[in-house]
């Protein structure tokens, strides 16, 4: 088999040399680093930001959710653009949009302005994450992609470990929290310069380009309505989970999503191609990705709050305490990538990742305001390993089943549902946390005979509260956090089941699906319909 592969590899019309791939990845990884850093910096700064802007727990969750919603809603559009237009110009456009959002966020004087800025940032981040994966999938064969995942893993590790620490240092310094947004601007400009110098991709002329704007609008509307519902359901002053208002929100969201399916099934060039997302590998990967998003974004969002609000640590220290999870992600992503390239086996890693997520979140569901920090560190390390083993490898499994001409749509579909799961997860977990904190705080106040104001349990500016009240609220946050990780464990069980059912297809050694180039792929079931235009590659 090895001699056969050597004989056909030079004829792959899409193949790049190792040096060419590294040059192309330089600017891409710089852009990806900027997008990830912007998210992790804000995570540890959020308690201070919301406290300074006098926001509530709902506002806290929505600062994250807004960016994730914009990210999720724009990802399929960016992915479709990647299949139709110049990918290099698209990445540069995404960076510019991201910079604009960062500047507005840095000058925000209240929560509504901050939410608008986060939405703009989310659109830019959606482009950066979707296009980076799509471009790498366009220049590196699935079997060889593991050797480059080490670079992506390193970038993820540095951004996700350095971000919380840098965010904490900035918040604790005279610069203040606004510089957690401003600091990303020069990094984005550097990424823009590197992309201009290093990224060289052939441009293929597309005839009869059609963009499904109606489908994109319906999809965004449906997702937004459901997110609004889960953000306010069960909260005092709004509506119950089972109520007329909830029925209206859920009904409207489901109708919009059903209309999206109807439009997508008839669109000339759908935003989310149903033929691709309903393929068994892609469908199961999407289900697993939703669960991964719930766990990953939920963990990173609320762990920072746990360490600061419940345990009373500074933003800098809170950032340091999240390093074990990032270390687990680094080991999981880099280690599995190298082993997949060496042995060509991938399914065992994603199934193991699903099992680790179940175990990790199950253990985190037992924490309270007094849990030993060494135990918390061990638990989040297990979660990090699970995420590292699953996140990129699920995308790899999907990319292995589609033509290079559809790789943008396929990759962005997985990213969309992962981010959508994260947005829903943050909203649901934030709502559950707020309700649980309110109940525990009320019980705590009753025990000591205290009668705080109605907003006392929801205002995150705890340092401004009397010490006895602050102690009760901190304990309530610590004891309530375990409940949200129990929900995340349930989502992880779904991810484990989905990964177990994934077809264990061998990784092809060519970038595009073409039986003439890779006989191994030609014998795989279900690939006959995939080589869209593969027989007429760009010359």
C-alpha cells in the first residue's frame, strides 16, 4: 500500500509541499490566535466588567451568548462564501470586522452597547474560525492533517491558557478591563499583515454564483428566538419554563427552523447543504459537536466565575487556575493528531474523548464552594482531554467524506452546530445557575434573618455588598455550580453515543475525493455521489 501511495501522491493537483503549507498556516494561525484570545481574555474579565457596568447574571451570560450567536449564525455564510469566493480576501474581511467590534466593545459604557459590539466581534470570529479550518482542509490531505494539528493545538493552548491570565493581569492593572478588548486590535493587524504576505491560494472562477440569503435569515431568526427563550425562562420577573410565553417562543423558533429546512431543500446553493449534513458521518459529528459545544463553552464561561465569585480569587489567579483544562486540551489535540497521522486511525480518539467528557463533567457536578482546588484542577484536566480528543477530530472525520469543493460548507456546518450548542448551553446553564443561586441565597438569608434588596442576589458586584451578604452569595454560587455541570454531563452522554455510532472510514491520502487518485476511497460506501467536480480540478 505504501508504494502505491507514493506513486499517486505527486499527481494530486491540490497538493502543497510541507514548506508551502507552513507558510500558508502562519497568517491563518495568527488570525485564529487572535479570535480565540479575544474570547478567553473576556472570560476572566467578565465578573469585573459586568460589576462595573452594573449588570446581572443574565447580562453576564448574554455577553458570551451574543458573541456565540453571531458566530454561529455567520459561520455557515462564511463557509458558503469559502466555496464560492477568494478565501484570502474573506479572512482579511473577517479580521477587519473583528477589529471594529473590539474597538466598540472597549469604549462601551453600558451593557446594551457591549452586546452590540460582541455581536460584531462574533461575526468576525465566525469568519476566522470557519475559514481557517476550511483553508487547511483545502491544502492538506486528511491522512496528513494530524501533523499540522500540533501547530493548531499549540495556538489553542497558548490562547486559552494565556488569555485568562492576560485578561486577569489587565483587569488587575491600571489599564482596566477595557484593554481586554483593545489588546486584540494590534494582534489582528499583525495577522492581517501576515496573511497578505504568506497566504497564496489559487482562485477558481465561479459561474452563476447564488447565495441563499433567505435561508440564512430564517436560520438566524430561528436560533435567536430559541436563545432569547432559554435566556429568560424561569427567571423572576419573566416567565416560567412551562408557560404561554415559552410556548410562543419555542413555537416561533421551531417554525422558523422548519421554514429554513424547506428553503434549504429547494435553494440552488443552500447555506447548509442538506445532502452533506444528513450524511451519516456528518450528521453524527454534528450531534456530538453540539454536546461538545455545550460542555466546552459552558465550562470555560462559568469556571472563571466560579473561581472569582464563589472562591474569591482575583482575575489573574482565576486565569491561572484554568490552566489544567487547557493543558488537557493541548495534550489531547496534539497527541491525537500526531498518532492519527502515524497510524491512520481516528475513531478511537473521539470515542475516548466522549467518555472522558462524561467522567469529567460528572466529577465537576460534585463541586461546591469548599471543594479542594486540587480536585477541581484534576476534574477540569479530564474535561480538557475530552475536548482536545474530540473537537478537531470530529471536523477531520467530516472533511474526509466530502469533496474539496464542498469543504467550506461541511466544515462550517460542524462549527456552526458546535457554536450553536455552546450558545444554547451558556444560556441554559446561565439560567439554571441564576435560578439556583437565587434559591440558595434566599435560603441562606432566611437562616441569618437578613433581608437584602431584591437585586442583592443577582448583582455580580459582590465587593460592594456587606460582608455577611457577600459570604452567603459566594457560597450560593459555589454550591450552585455543580448543578450546571451535571447538565453538561448529560450532554456529554449524547456526544459519547453519537461518536460510538460514527462510521470508521479510513482517512484518504489525497485532498479531494477522486477514485483515480486514491483507490482506497473509491471502495468506500457512500462516497460515489461526493466527487463534485473532482474530475475537473484547478490547473
